[in-house]
């Protein structure tokens, strides 16, 4: 049975003291979450070491929001996978729609980042998803399929054991539009087929695919009831421990 995951992407929110308090609150409530559901928090880089301390003794995993595509060197402002490992990260998020849209992240760069992360022992949450224009043009299946292939077809079935895919309907984030559970499910099923075509049915069936489009306590149960949705990559609702745990208990 594939792993259920609820991951909180804090984005560029909270000061370090606020982040530590949020992490402590999530850790304190983690016992409410059903067995077999993994909680992950992804604070800003500045918070990672202190949040790691705050999570000690809890089952909550720590993720970065990004990593560099180089091992080390004269790359001012970048953060390497070795640095992430040294503060206790278990995961890194890669290819988030905001990184693609605002910072020009390419699939080729994501391949390099994923290689470095996996080699260092980090698990990867790889994000894919279409924007509003692509959705309205009926290109959503092609866009998501192509993004998935462009990165993951460079890896092996063994590598896939440490890769989680997160589907983000970019058009449904902060736009007032909402993806229905059925719309989310059909894309998740599409991603699973793309994986099956390359790696075989077993690997595809074992890969965790998260939904990343405005998941809240009010709609999580319906989303998580879909056969190919294995959890969520949570944005705004991850900034309140009660809401975050409220999503995780929806399984």
C-alpha cells in the first residue's frame, strides 16, 4: 500500500520564532493523525535548523522548499543538498509552480536538482501542473504528462521509491476557481498512467501522488476519497496547526 502524506509548504511566511511555535503545535497534535499518514512540514530555509529541533521526538518529517542544482561553490544565495541534510531534512520540494513561474525553473534544472537530492539521501516532492490558459485550452493532460516525463523519465524504478509527485492545478490556486475532486482525480490517474508507461504498473501503483490545489479541512475528505489521491501538498492551511491536522485526519 502506498504511503499517505500530508505536507505543509509554508512558502515565504512566518518569522523564525513563529515557525518554531507552529512546528511545536503541529508536533503536539501529530498523535491525532491516523496511523500510516505521514506529516511533513516545509518551512523557509532560515527556519530549518530550529524547526528540526522543535520536531525532535515527533513523527513529523522536515522538508526544504527547494535546493540548488549544484553541489557547492560560488553560487551566492543558493542552498545545497548537503546543507539541507546537515540540518536534518528528510525531503525537498522541487518544481513548485511558483518556482517555475517566478524564477524560471526549467525541467532540465529540475532533473539536476533531483539527481543531487536523491544522491544525498533526500526524498523529493516533485510538483507538476497546468495554468489557467492551458486548462481552458484543453491542454491540461498534455502539459502535466510532458512535465512528468521531462523530469522523471530520467530516473529509474529504484529512484522512484524516493520520489513523490504533487499535482498543482495552478489555475485553482488564489484565483477563486476550484478544482473538483473529479478534476483532481483524473489528472492524478493520468500521472499514474505516465509512470506506468515508463516504470511498469507496480512502480506506478506504489508512487504517492499528492494534490496541491487549495486543500482545506472542508474539502480534504472528498479529495482523499479518490482512488489516486494519496494526500496533499498544503499551502495556506498549513500555517495553522489546527487546519493542517484537520486535513491530515480526513483520511
